[in-house]
C-alpha cells in the first residue's frame, strides 16, 4: 500500500457514500459545537478541573474538536482529523470512566466521548466517501504518480 492510499483511500460510492456523508455532517457539526467555546480560550478551558492537563494539551483538544469537526464536514484530510478526534475522545472517555461516570447517565457520562471515538475510527478506516473534498484531491494525487 502506498502512503497516498493511507491518506486518501479509494472513495466508497453508492448508498454507503450517502451514509458516510450523513455521519460526517452530524459528527462534524456536533464536534464543532462542542469545540466552539474551547477554541475561544484554547489554553485554559479546563483550568477549573481538579487535575487539568497542561495548556498545550487543552489547545490540541480544542483544535481537534473544532478543527477536526470542520474537517469532517468538508471531508478534508479525514484520516488526520480522525486521529486528533480519536485521541481527544479516548482521553475524555478515560477521564469520565476514571471518575466513575456511567456509560449512560443524566449528568456526566462517557457515552458521547465513546460515540465520537468510534465514529472517528470508522471514518479513518472507511474513508470519507465520494462526497468529500478528499475524493477529488486523492484522485488527482493518484493520477500524478
């Protein structure tokens, strides 16, 4: 497998591509909404937490939520965006689990973080589909080789 195929896999077509588009739009817009407040104060949005991570990790998380969400909506550099989202959501799920939060609960739970983690892994493995900016970009790069 060539490195270009890892970043721009052959796009999925047909009905599955519509499903990937809907999943990308839903998850991307939701992640942008979650990251909107964080990106406004990227180095200090978790400072109120008892044991908050360093500022640069807070900024990476804010960028992965907001910027990764935007990348999912556009279907642009999807594997890179999914990597950032997966790392952030794995840490978020770990934090909730270590506090004893339930899988599904009325207050805090690790369900949303785990859902976004699974979504990021699925999109990283399947690719964004033909209805994405990655599809024509990948096609152009494959033709050049």
